[in-house]
């Protein structure tokens, strides 16, 4: 048999079901392929930061596969549709008998895979595997067999499913015989146009490093995770998200690292991993959310503010609200933002500036190293109160009290906003009362805009 492993958002050799199954018989020939679809990235708003990370991961993957005597063919292709045509050609050229792929949950990816398997099934056997969630979305349903719409019962069902069928990540397959490397020489790699990141820093997402990062986090920090995770000045979270987003580590491996630890910290961290599964489940069962629609119908009734000027200020970190601006500057400089701050800036954009959550979602996609369609969409919809948040729409984050609570000494704010470095924290937190030197005054009245947002929401709800 001749097996082809189709890599996509799963750029690793560890715990990779498609690769492991392709390598199950030691005598079969195995080759791997990846399609770099630049126009598809643009259509999905995947920014330069994440594209750069993918290019790095591809180079790491190519080396790891070479050590297993497996060749990685990298081909360029405009979009998903044309990648299927090229895949079909490669299958013919290399006389592939079996195609292996890990299932992806987002809408366009699902359509692509469905179409690929339909088109190719007359010439090759298509094998699909669950790899990108702790439990497959179709296996987490209520007693009535319906998908969950809120997190808490969903998470209970995930714990139950994991108790029933414990997770065992797969180890890297053993190396093929040397001849396997040269068994497929007819297709040569395309040259990728090198992408430069916009951020100043770039995370190391090589598999070895990520496993070490996880081990260090679990050994040193997970114990305090519950206590520290909301304070952006403390490096209390794992920062594993960029590796998870491009698949250089598997979610099941992350879970395996934490499962061995007892205590509230590990429990809370695992709960966060389940949030990732939750948004995948929402995307799977309610695919309209991936087509620009809100989870709740009230989204259609809202008339958002379409001020480009206001949006620009938010993007640049010049709103005059120190906690919002410091967070946006962290994003622009590092390509990552702390979870607490993602909620704060998203709430500020949607509720205080009344700007369409889709604008913020897009900006995050364009800048985050860890951009993940389901989590980003879920996080934005949650923040705009048109998603799966169990709390009512009138719960609006107050950026002043959020800063006082989660950055009490303004340590994080000072790190990112130079003109505020010598000011006492009290003055920084009281920016509304007294303008801060060399810093813009607040672009909006926080209390008034909150009140207006709630009123507008009420009107939208009543018109449903
Ligand atoms: P940790 O606290 O160490 O958590 C471990 C892992 O659990 C994370 O890497 C992530 O995979 C998962 N996780 C944690 N919190 C969440 C959550 N609320 N939702 C879903 N998964 C979670 N996460 C992304 O991976 N990509 C995104 O594009 C993204 N966009 C977001 C946009 C908004 C508006 C909001 C509010 C949240 C978004 N998140 C996103 C979720 C969360 O902010 C990040 O996963 C987290 O900050 C990553 O840092 P970490 O790896 O240190 O997390």
C-alpha cells in the first residue's frame, strides 16, 4: 500500500492519528503533503504573524518527518478548491492507495474535506480521524441528543465522556526504512514566499520546546493557575495557545500533561482546555456562526456604530483608557494578549464604542499568533453578548474596575505605556477624573456609553 498523510492545522508528529495510522504497517510506503493556500489565508484574515508561524512549523515538521524517513511535499495553491485538484493529481502521480487526514471543525475546512473525500473516493481510500478536541463534538450531546448551548453542562458531559473513554495520546511513529524517503520523488516542493511577522517577538513552537514549556508550566506554575491566571502582570498562564493554534502540540497531549497533577490549579486549567472544545462544538453544531452571524438572533437587530476613526483608535491602543491601550499594545508588539484583557478590550469595543464585534474579531485574526477561528469567534460573540454567554447582556465590563482589580499596581499598564511609567497607580486608575500627561484623554464617557449600550440592546431585543 502507498499512504498519503494530508497535513493542515496539525503540524506535528506527536499524537497525530493520521500519521500514526498511515505508519501502522512497517512495510507500507508513506509520504506527507501540505498545501500552502495564500489566498485562503487572506480570505480567512490569517495575518502575517500566524502565517510566519506556520512557515516555521512547516520547516520543523519537514525535518521531524525526514528523521522518520518520510518526505513532506509542500505545494502552493490559491485556495481550498484548487488544493483538492492538485491533491487529486498527486494521488494519481504517486499511485496513492490511502489518504489520511485529521478532521477540522470550522465551516470552510469541513466543506473542503467533504468535497475532497467525495471527489477522491473513487481512486483512494479516505481515512479521517479525531485529533483536534478532547472529545469529538458529535459525542458531547445532552440526554435529549441535542448540542449544548452553554458551557457548564457541556463541560460536565466532556468529563463524563473522558471518564468513559480515557484519553491516550499517541506517540510519534517509529522511523520507516530508509528507502521510504526516496519512494516518492516525482513531486518537488514549491518555494514559499517568505512572510515577515508584524510582531517584534515570535514564540518557539518547535515540538520539543513546546513539550518542555508544558512540562515547566505543569511543574512550576499550574499550582497557582487558579489564583494568578487573571492578572496580566503575572506570567501565570501557559502561553501554549500559538502552538495549539497551528497544531504543533495536540490538545490531548496538553490534557495528558495536566491530568497527572492534582489540585485546583490543574483542574481550572483543564476547564480552560474544555472551553476550546466548547467553541469547536458550537462551530460544528451551529455552523452559521462561522459565516458572520451571531449565535443569538438578536445580533441581526443591532445597528452598530460604523466609525472608522473610533475603531482606528482602539486598534492603535490610543483610546485613552490605560488598561485597553496597554492590552492593544501588547497585542501589536507580541502577537499575543492575556485572556482577561481580551475580554476587557472586546467589551470596550462592542459595548462602550458600540462597534461591530466582527471588526474586532477580524483585527484579532490579523494579529494573533494564536488565532483560532472557533475560539476567536466564540470569544468575540461571548463578549458582545450575542453568543453563548450565560450572563445577560446588561453585564458590561467596566474597564476602570477591571484595571483596579486585575492590575492594582498598574504594573502591566506601565510596562506598555511609556508616558505613564512614572505615575502612581492611583493617578493612572483615576484617568477619567484628571487627564494624564502625554496621554490621550478618554475617547468616550464610560458610564454614559455603558448605559446607552444597555438601552440599545433592550431595543434590539424588543424588536426580535
Ligand atoms: P491558558 O490560560 O494557559 O489556557 C490553556 C489553553 O486553554 C489555551 O491555550 C486555549 O487553547 C484554551 N483556552 C483558555 N481559555 C480559553 C477560552 N476562553 N476560550 C477558548 N479556549 C481557551 N484563544 C485562542 O487560542 N485563539 C484565539 O484566536 C482566541 N481569541 C479570543 C478572543 C477573545 C475576544 C477572547 C475573550 C478570548 C480568545 N481566546 C482565543 C481565548 C483565550 O484568551 C486564549 O486561549 C488564551 O488567552 C491563550 O493563552 P494561554 O495559552 O496562556 O492560556
